[in-house]
C-alpha cells in the first residue's frame, strides 16, 4: 500500500522540483508561504524530511551550512562554492565509475552500497570573476 500524498506534500514537491537553486527548508518555506500561506513551516520541515528519507528528493550536506534540497533525483553531482555557498548541478557520465565502486566495496567489504554521495567543492564562475580584479 503506497503512502497517501497530501495536497501540502504535493505543493512542496512541485515547488522544489521547479527550483534549481537547491534551497534550505527555510528558503523553500518562504517561497511556498507567498502563494500558500496556510502551509506552516512545521509542515514543510516534516514533509521535506519524509521526502528525503524516501529518496523522492535529495538532501545535500553543505559544510558549515544548513542542508539544501534538490527535487531532481536523476544522477548528477553537486558543485558547492566555497565563497558564496551556491550549490550547482554538474551532469557527467561518470556514473559507470560509481557502479564499479559500489561493486568493489561490496566485493571487498561485503557492504551493500545504496548510493554514493559526492560533492565537488571550489569556486563558482561568478566568484572567480569577482576575484579576478583583486
């Protein structure tokens, strides 16, 4: 039996999937609150946590910052800018290497790897351009 999708959960999911900025829960709530003021912050927090736990959305851990969320669960990496904190999508064909890594880890250690989470960290183009004049 599948879980019932409430109207609030669908609004949260649709809003997140329409964004490419990888918002925190507070940022997501602020956007949703503008058009759906009846949806509480607690409802957004609870539903985001449930959606992330079920793998419907991605939770992105950012060092020294709150978690960010991504409505796109297709295979891709995340680039995190050390300077401005932006989280940007990076699409590559390196997924094959991740599948080999999963098999290697399972063969060597016996662990069943469900997912590999890799973040690329550096300086985004906006910050690099800003720092050129310094």
